[in-house]
């Protein structure tokens, strides 16, 4: 490589020297933060530490070509990069280590994630978009290895959409698609399937993605020979190299301690990706990890003396210092002075972060101690309360929980007393809890004004001569209206494009709106989700289609760890309003008819889970979601596409409310609660029950997350005094969740005259064939007999036993 990069040929030596020394100071600052951060963990001030030492110089090179509008999707070694783009300072670094819950002090996650998980703020205080073109952006990190890869693909694809789709208002999000998505990953994590899936998909899609592999030869304690074929990721990716005849990747290999080569490599990568939208892989080799993987252990346990000596010699900061001196940018003495000054800055920043973190607790302690004195005087167990006071007053740096524990335990010794001391302590505990709990629990869902739209229903409108059509037509025509009116919307999935999805709900729409907006993709569910997450984070409104509900399991880790937690782990500073479309329920066979709703309900808190009973309801959900800003999973009924439904005239306008149940049959004897395809069986059973003198009320849940916001089900139970929840999930799955919501959250138990019950599927996947469905999942006969048995127990004379 050239000894000096092209970009430096046009500037003076003094200017170049200034830039070099600035980089040196940043490298030293980051390293000192890592060193002091480890000590803070070992002294007990911080819980855990994972740092970016040994990766400083390549991150400085990447930061030089990272422009406003660009996005990073990386992992927990990238602190130097974040410092270099001005998104992280010393005090914020330590605030993250201490888990400071102030978003002002700790802007990465307000203490919700361990240090080393980085983000920038994409949203204003009201939840609206900031201008992402006026800042350098980092998508919020997650810990699962390679979990950042699917999202990275979508961040890059957004640039392709903005460059090639007309009519989108891109002012805040793109300048002709010139933005790059920069990914970072450790060499060992390239063993994960998400890495390979995303690498392949980016090569197929040809998107501006620059993938950086930080290679220090280890994955925690496991050497590369156990991780990667040939111990070399770029070697085995040679088949992805682009050439004159084939599109693919540009693959760049560079040593992580060579400052000049790194700067040149990143300038080259930036030009290729930004101009041609070709993906680039940069394999940064010969890096080190001076403090080992994390504070959980020492790398001396698994590296021999020869390797440790090599690492000391090839430490990127050591090599950079040598190069600075050799090229007369500074003397050793001048660098020593810089080092000393930076050490002081880091210590001062650490102290400032600790003071900012602990002072609020000390103030609260001063409030509490006099209250405990008063409580002790008012209690017959004075000594016990004073012991709690003494215990916390001796804690030099109290945690929030320390104060609350002392107050709550003291309150026990005031039981039965009537005193001002008790009242004041109760008031203090309530206020302290109300102030503190949101710091750990807020923003699971969007708190923006756009959310209000979810409970506003707009009913379908029908003409006098509205036709009965195959239900898929309603979906198709509604999607047509959505794409016509909202150029920022797009849909993609397996078979979604040319054939218009396997059930023809997108028939003809690719021809009308183009292959970028209605797109076929490969068989790769995790990165289908990733495409959607990344594009949604950049202002687009994607609909990611997973062909069948069972296949959602391939993408479940990304949905659970990334999409569902995004608003929460950024305390409302980032969002990805992705709609995931799928279909399921009641097909015949193990792999295409599962209903893992219980798993989804528990793993996807932070998303909406919507279970419409027909396609008109489903279309209404899509219309509603596109007016809001929450991510959601919509499960269409797989056996409903050819059933007849009346064709509305207000396509794209009617809205199904989210979190609102619907009573689809009035009754007085028992409340039957269900959703999706099973409702048709419930309706059939209800007709047969009517013939036996049992008048059942049927409620369609419609929305599992959120669930019955208006608490309408308890009103029904108050009328019927009996409850049966019917579901095709396994026993204890979604039916248990629904029952808990009704009995515990809505207090329906006070109205019950019979034991509340559930009717679920058998505890196995459904067997193949019509008989397999009948003997695996609740049938109309099962529902009839279950309801009849409940009524028989209540009134055996009126309802004699069946068996």
C-alpha cells in the first residue's frame, strides 16, 4: 500500500499532524477508559465490564469516512468509534458502566443495558423523527452475538429504496440513498448463522453495507481454529468477491495496527459502497484484546507466553505511537505528556460520572432518615426501625433499592398504628416508587401521540350491491390502496412478489408497484425481519412477510431481542414500526399449522400481536398500524383466504382497533372467549348449544398484545357468571395468558359461579390430515361438550350429564 493516502496528499503536513495527534489522543482516551473501567468493576462500583481495548485504531479510521446520515450496527467493542463521531464522552462512558438511569447522563440506554452497548437518538421528546441527515447514527446494540447483522442489512437496504423509489419524503432520512450502513463484529461471531445469512443477502441485494470484522484470533477463550474454516473469514469468503462479470463483495484485508493502511482501506470502502451500492467486507486482522474478553476472567488463563508477548508488541495503540514518533509528528516526551494529561481527564470524567450517579441517592437518604426516626418513635419496635436506619446510614454509596428496602421493612413495624409518622412514610414510599419504577419500566411501547390512533375504529363501508368475494381480494385491494397512497410502504417475503404471495393476497401488485416495493426474497427469515427493522429505523414503513406462522420461529430471536426491545432499551429514543405479516392456524400437519401463540405472547412484549378472525379485520389492522408507530405481528387465518366476505368500499381507510375485543354473539349463560380460525368452530358449537338451551356469549379477542384495554370481557362475565377460553395453542399457552388477564387483571373471579376453564389443543404439534387436525385441536364437539359439562355442574337437573 501507499505510504500516505490520497486524501492526505492535498493537505499540509501541519494539518495532517493535527489530525494524527487528535487520533492519538482519542486512542489513548479510549484505552484509559477501558483500563480504569475494569478497575471500577473489580472494586465493586460497577457490575460488569466489556471494553473496546485493542480495537482503537481501525475504529478511528472508520470514523473518518462515517458521514451524517450513515448508520452503525455493531457490537460491544466500538467505544472508540462512538467517541470519534462525538456520540460518547468520558463521563457518559462511566455513567453506562454504573447504570445511571438518567438519559441525560447515560444517553446510550439510561442504564438499561450494560456498558458497551451504544446508540444515538433518532427521536424527539414527543416520539417524532429527528433529522437523521444532520447527525451520525448508531442503531441500538444488543448483546446476542451476530444479532446486529439482520438489522444491518435493512439499514443498508433503506438507502437502495430511497435511491430508486420515487415519491418518498426522504428529507430527514436520505440524500439520494448515499448513506452507508457500517457493521462491526468479532471474528468468532462470524460463526453464527445470522452472519452468513446477512452476508449472503447483502450480496444478492447489492446494498451499501460495509462489514467490519475485528479479528483478534479468539472468541472469549476459544481460538479461531475452532471457530472458522482455515482460521480466516476473508479466505473462505473469497467466492463472494465481485469481478467484471459478477456482482458480489469487495473484500479488503488490512492489519489492525497499520494506521495509514487502515485510513486508505476505509476511504476505498466508503467510495465503493457509497457510489455503487456494492457491499464491502473489511477483514481487520492482527488485533489484540489486552484485558481479555471481559471482567469475568483473565486471558492469561488461555493464552500462552508467546501469544501474550506478540500481543504486547502488536497492540494497535503501541504501533500507532511508534509510527507517530518515527514520522516526527511528536516526540516520545510530548506523547508522554499527552498520556499523562489524558489519564487525568479520564479520572476526572470517572469521578464526575460517579458523583452524578450517587448524589441523587444521597439526597433521598437525607429525606428518609428523619422519617425513620419519627417511625421509630411511633413504633413499639423502635430498635428494629433504628437498626434499619443505622444500616443504610453506614452505606457510603447507597443504591436506590437500599433506601426502599429500609423504608418498606420499617413500615411493617407500624402496622395497626395511626400516626403522622406512618402516613408520611407511606407517602414517601409511594412517591419514591412512582418516581423510580419508570426509570426501569417505561417505554416498553411507544409513548408518542401517534399511539392514540390504535383504539379508534373506522368501520368498513358497504354499498347496497357490495359483492361477496374471496377474502384474499379484500387484502389485495386494501394493500393496493395502501401502496398507492403511501409511497414509503413496501412489502417483501418468500413468494410475495411475482406470484403475489402463496395465497394471492398481493396478486398483481409487483407489476403495478415494482420489484423494490413488492419484492421476492430468499428463504431466510431472520434477515427478512432484519430488512424490516433496519428500514423502519430509517423512516420507511416496511411489511415483512413470513410465509407461515411456524417459520416465525426462525426469526423469533431477532424479533424478541431486537425489535420488541428497541423502544425499551433506548428509553424511547429509537423506534422501528415494522409490521410482520404471516398466516397460520388450523392447517393440517406438524410444520404448517402450529400455533405457538403462548411463546410469542411471552417473548414479544414490546410488540403488538394481532389475531384477526377474517381478512377484513386483518386489512383494518394494517390500516391502523400504518397510522401509528408500533411494531406488530399480524397472524392471518390460513384457511380463510377462499372464504367469502363482503367487499368494503372504503379500502385503505377502515381501521380495526387494537386492544379492543368484539362481542360477535350476545348470550346470558356463559362467556366463550377465542380468536382466529377457532372462532368459526366456537360459533358452530354455540348454535348447537342453543338447541340444548344454552345461550353462549362469544367474544373475539382480536388482539393478544395489548389485551382488552377497555376491560369488556369482565362485563360479559358479570352477566353470564361463567367463562371458557378456547384456543388451539398447547395447554397452558395463550389460553393461560388470556385467563390470567381476565381473572387477575380484570378481577373477573368475583363474578364467577363456576370454575373458569380453558380448552386448548393437545400438547403436541397437530398430526397431518383432516383427522389429524380433528384429534389434535379443539373441535366443535369438544367445545360443545366442555360448555355442556360446565352447565351440567351448575344445574344437573336442567342439563343432565351427557356421559
